[in-house]
C-alpha cells in the first residue's frame, strides 16, 4: 500500500483547506483510513477516521469543523477542514489500516499552516 497526501498550504484563521490521501497498491486490504496530525516535538494526534463502509469518527477538537469523506472510484480519502484555527497548524498524515487496526502504511505528510 502506498499513500500520498496533498492539499496542504497556508491559510488565515477561519479559512478552509481540503486535504487528499490517494492510495495505490494493495488497496483492497485497507479497511479504514485515518487522518492524523503532528507538530514538531509532539505526539502524533488522531484527527478522523473513515471505514470502507463510510462510517466516520472525529476527534473532539475537530468535530463540526472537519469532514472526512471518500471517493472509491479514485481510491482517495479527503479531509475538508473549515473554520481553521492557528492551533490546527501541523503536518497532516493519512494512514491505511486493516480491519484489526494494523497500520499498513503512512503517507509522507502535508503541512498545514493557519495564521492568526
């Protein structure tokens, strides 16, 4: 499994960005796709997850502002981020997981910077 994130950038507080996570390889083994974020020197933090069936879960810190979705035809998972805050500034990563939660792969990350 190979994952590539894109869509990061710099926005002002209150703005929006849409991140993409494109999968290739043995994608049939992916049961869930998750978005995580990490600031330098900090632990990687879970943001949202979507299952192959479309079920979604969100961290409390992003609930109501971020939306995770998928386009199965394009093997891509999206993270729509609205009402961005400076504390959302991080490198965002996606991963692919098996049904049992085993992580198959991580992407390389995409930087999101929100200025006040």
